[in-house]
């Protein structure tokens, strides 16, 4: 569960970095364009992308992987991050779950005085 929540928060952090990249490229280029997953992968490691393309057959590459790589990175990271946070939620707790962080146990009230 903790692993799913950590992965969810990492994906949401990647979504924020994709927003920053898209905003900076919009500011510098003057045209708004969302960064695709394939563009992000090619910017990070072009050699591994080319190696994967050569290792896979043409049908698998064009019908399965290319549509995934054309998806904009921002909504992909947001949807995946929220999904992993939802999968990593704590189940069976008495406290009401919060929106993204799961649930917390209720706080104990401190007694005041010397009694």
C-alpha cells in the first residue's frame, strides 16, 4: 500500500514537472503544445527508445506502443498518479479517508491538569 501511494505521489510530481515544461515551452515558443510521452522518452534516453523500436515487430510498435507514446504526459501522469493513490488507500480504517492522502487515525485528546 505504501509503495502504491509513493508511486502515486511521484507520478503527480512528474505531472507538475510536465506542467512546468509545457508552460516554459509555451512562453519561449509562443505556441501551446503538450509534451507527449514519446517526446519525453526521446528527450530522456533516445537510444533506449530506438532499441525498443528495433526489437519489437512493426505491428506491435505501430498498433500498441505508438498510440501510448502519443498520449500527452500531463494527463497520463495525473490519471496514473491518482489511480495509484486510490489503489494505495488504507482500507478498513475507522477514520474517514482524505482526498489523496489516505486516512489518519484519530488524535488522542490530552488531559489538562494534574488529575
